[in-house]
C-alpha cells in the first residue's frame, strides 16, 4: 500500500540525529534508549503493517518524570514525537515518522493501587488492558472495555484511541471507564486531570483526552473504574439463514428493551474462517451468526434468553446453542476474538471499522458485499452488532499492488457509505493515518478547523503524532 | 437585548452580530439554572427557546436527538412512551434554586446535569453522543453523531458537556437511551453512622447485583433516623432476587416499592431536603471512602447538614451563608481529602465574592484558557460564568 502519504521528513532534523541521540542519552540510561537500526526497526510500524518508517530513536521512559524530561527535550529541540503503547493500532496510530522520536511506555507496567472500596485502580499507562483485569480477577472484579487485542494492548493506547470491545454495549467504551489521568504535555508540563472521584471541575478535559490519538500529550498514569463481575455469563449462538434476518433480529432485541452484554455478528465467510481456527461449534450451515451474551443468576439468564429466543424465532432462527460449560464459553469467545488473526491465516486483509445506525445494518451489509465484489475481492464481516460498529475484513493479496489498491478503494467506499447513512468512519480503531484523508467526508472544513484549534491548545508546535488524524492540507494552527 | 433565533442559521447570524458589536452573550435555555455559577451580566441575552423540537427518535436504536431549546420534559415523555429513558436521570434544580420554568435538553448537556444513576449508568456526558453548536467565530460545528460507537476525530462532545455554554451555543444534542426498567425497589438500612453507611454502600456497589442508586441520609435529613439506601432496577423477578442477595451482603432492611422508590430518589437527586431555606449549598465530589472524613473535618468549622449520593462520592452540604459561606473551609478540606467542590446555591453577592467552581491548578487553568480561546476567542459566551477570564 502506498496511497497514504506521510509528510516528507525534515532533512535538518535527520542531519541532527547524532546530536538528538546524545541529548536523549543524557536523560535516560542506555537500557531505555533504542538507537541501533535493527532495534529501531521493531518500532517502524504497528498493526497497520503496510506502512512503515524507522524513527530517529526510541525512548522507553520508566516514569512520568522521565517522560516529561524527554518531551521537554524534544520540544526544545523541535523534534517530533510519536507516542506508542504496544503498537497494536489497526489505524496506524503508532507508526512513526523518520524525523520523529518514538516514546513507548512499555516499561511503565505497574498496577500502582487497587481500591475495591472505591472501585478504582491506579495504573501506569504501559500496563496491558488484560493486565488490569488480571490484577483484580481473583477478587471478582474486572476492567470492562475489552478490545480484541487486550492481551497485548496498553491502557495508554486504549486511552489514546478510546478503545471499545465486545462488551461495551452494556459497559461502555474507554471514555466511560476512565476517571483520571496524569498527562505530560509536549513542553514537559505534567498535568493531573480527574482522580478517584466521578467527575472533574472545569471543562471536561478528560473527555477530550480520551481518544486524542496521541495528539494532546502522553498519558503516563490512569485511574480506571473496576467493576464487579456478574454472577455468571453465558454466550448463546444464534444461526440465521441470512445476514438480513440476523440484522433485523438485533434491532428487535434492542427495541424490546433488552440490552444484552454483547451482540456479536459474523457472516458466512467469517463463521467458516473462525470455526476452522477455534473449533467453537459455530453452525457452518448458517448464513449469519449472532453471539449474544447474557449475565446474571442462572434463573435470570434463563429468563432473558427466553425473551431473546422468542424474538429470534420470529426472524426464523435456524440454530440456538447455549454454552454449557466454561470451556465452551471460552471457545465461543476465542473464535470471535481471534477473528482477525484467523482471517490473516487465510488471506491478507484490511479491516474497516465504520459504524452504521442499527436500522441501517442490513442495508450496509448488502452494500458492503456489492462494493467489495465490484472490485473482484472477498469480504468477511464480523462485528459488534449491538452498537452498529462494523468490521468488514477485505481480503486481498498483499504482493499484488493492484489488488492492494482495490482493497483500499473498496474500504473507502464502505466507510463513505457508513457516513452517508448516518454513521461514522471509525467506531473504535481510531483515525490514525488510515482514515486521515477521509475526514472531510464526515466533517466540514470548519468542523476540522475547530478540532485542530482545540488540539493546538495542547500542542501549538504540532510536534505530537502530527502525521495523523487531520488531513495534511489546510491545517490550521 | 434578547436574541431568540428560530434556526441554526439564525443562531449563526446572532453570533455574527454579537461578534461584530463585541457584545457578550448570556445564554439562556429554560431559565431554571440562572443562579448557577458566578453572577455575570453580559449586555445581551441569547435564548434557545425557539430552537425546539425533537429531530430524531429511533426506539430501535435507543437514540434521541433534539434542538437545544426543547423542554427536557418533552423529550422524557416522548421516550417514556416507548419505555425508554435518559439513563443518567438529570437533576431538576428548580426546588433547590427556587426557580421556575422548564429545563431544556440543551442545558442538561451544557451543564452536564447528572443524577443518582451516575454510579451505574454513567453521567450526562457518557450518554451524550452528538452535538451541533455555534462557536465564537459564528460557525456551525458538529461533533459526534447518532451512533453510540464513534471515535472519529477529537471528542468535542464531551468538552461541551459541562462547559456551561462557554465553548459555544448548542443548537442540537443527541443522547443515547436505555430501556426503562420494568421494576424498581429500594433497600433501606436504618441507624448507621456515616462511615458504616458508606461501607455498606461500597459493599452493595461492589456486588454483582447492579445497584443503581446508593445514598445515605443521616438522621434529620428527610426523616428522624438515618437511612442508608440501595436501589435495584431490573425486571421484576430480578429485582426480587437481587434484593434478597443484596441483604446477605449489607444486612437486612425494609424494602420500598416502585412508587416509594421513585419519589424518594427524586428527592435525593433534586436535593429537595435543602430546598426552601436560606443556607448555601455545596456539592462535593470525592472518593466514597474518604467522604465521611470530609464531612467530619467540615463539621469542625461549624454546624452543617449533609447527605451522600453516588455511594458516598457525592456529598451535599448545607450551611450558613455568613462570611465566605464556608468557601475557605470547604476548599481547605478538599485540598486535604481530594476531590472538588461547587457552590451550587448561594445569593448572588456571595457567588460574586467566592469561587463558585473549584479553583484549578495553574497548568490546568492554562489549558482551559487556551481551549476557550480556540472556541470563543472574543469571549462572547457566558464570560466569567465558570472562572474569571474564561
């Protein structure tokens, strides 16, 4: 892929690389500074692997203070900074520029405090998403947002992208589960926003910071809500003859006043791919599959399922299969959460992330299929149906540049259609570089200029992750 | 002068006119919260009363959009007809502030008005998924939209929630909804002191039974004896089951039915216990487990009435309006315990004298000023309402 343009690196900065490395080496010890070409290559891309560029250097700070010193130095030296968590961004949010320094928080992985009485945890930004849940699981608690990459992705990255997950239909996304952050601004200023209480005074800076895509500063610590696990959870598989029937069933479940913890959707191709990988017992004869998860006591789950089954029957459900054991539950979720990885074993793919209004799901699915087919490619659909967040996986051959371009074009067409029907470009993966140039499809010039002015209130130098989110042309300071 | 535009285009024209005349605007919705914030008197008023009407309601998508001046009650009754609700149960300030009028949906968004369900269903800002507003450059701007999962661009929606109009005049807001629970009940524990009460609330909230209201009313607040309250809302069978399980964790108590639950939580959310007297009222947000310490320290300075919502994390205090109305003491205790305090009710002369909103650290205040300048460089909208200079 090469259709997304990065700004040309500043030759003056590239020429000063030695000096910049020396400057950084004065701040952090050798174990926290990556300078060798081969080592730097490990940071050249993220999960949007088609794009890569090797940064000037990589710093791995161990504390907020060290992060502040690094940013202060970069600010003073006029060097761009690319913040990075685990590098799992699907939108290229962590891809560096050649004239930038990567600041990766992978050494800041401590859970600093767990406070059950107040149901919060204080963590360093490099702790993994699952690491938080693991730290509190023995006591029956969990951290709710659960992106598929939760084993690897960091809470700092989640805050950067406002990550979602399968269970956010009930529990919300990152922005609904973070109460406070420590953030370092580009000039090295350390700010504390929020805390272990439920709201903060002044403008809602926390609301702006979550989802900032590394544009406003570097979050080094966070206070997150932890919740008590439900008594039990049970996923149920519902097979349907067609995607349309499954989509209509989702809308009726919601309209009936039932909000399950999760409603996940897979089309026929996704079912085949995931079943081959996870052996979860997905119905291979179905045209579409819903995984509906309910929570509560056994009796409560039974009651809720009765309601849902009655609705599914009205839509001609062909298979209903409840998980009967923890192992089955794990297999069902393994299949869903490894959908991207499993697809990757079959073909190269790009993953879209548009959201459509629930009432438009069936229409968008149909149009997605038509669009991809018109480019002569195949698409597997697996997504969070309860909130309309779609993930078409467009399959292509990465070694065929013409096919790559077709795949990217098909993806663009799908996202444009999502916006057209009242949805948006990205539900949870972020804009990054991937959707940067599509932003004018969703926003007017004035909309974008307002966002850019708000951004510049934090970083007027535009040194932070500056190749991302906003189209390169027409940038307002 | 009063502007009362009928459309977003007219609103843009009003702001353009105000900008040309360098005339700041006081933004008014239904007028029920005029006494919130620092007293400011810009030369002109901008009313959203003619920007009314629901623009989108999709029960199957649990989403409603309305022009900013739409009365909140209209939105609530429309969605209630489909057994849905605004999840965060916004506080009605009329009783506490002795005001009249009809609160607007735009004010609920702009002032980020949440209620008792904050602990379980999120705040107003969590349900707000889209805004349209006019900035200080007289440009109509949108952020967010009508879908509940949307990370496209910076989240200006959250920024508008709680900015009290200072970052733009909202013209349309979009909220996500939830099904209205089939049934509700409240478990009442009697006679607990503050510390034991907050402990009981924490245990309830730390249970898997989805407590949607957790408050403690000390003796003398609404009743003679202290009451610790835990609300469950769900399908009727689940409410019965969960009340039983909850009592195994927090102890046995009496149970209030649907109607009693509705009226009691309305009083709690609206701070009705402190209505109709001359005391000032402070709202303190802190960590639940430290809230009783907060009250103990505050009580050393003089007599006050108090109660807790949000599992203890929201403390309402009523005290004498004399002197600085307790500002010095409250802020000192906040500094010690953590959190922040807002002077929600006080005579205008008091609100002119003392900080109404929690003073911010210089580094955070710098960001607030820079943001204000990025939305409203000429300081047209509600200047000084929250803080001097923004």
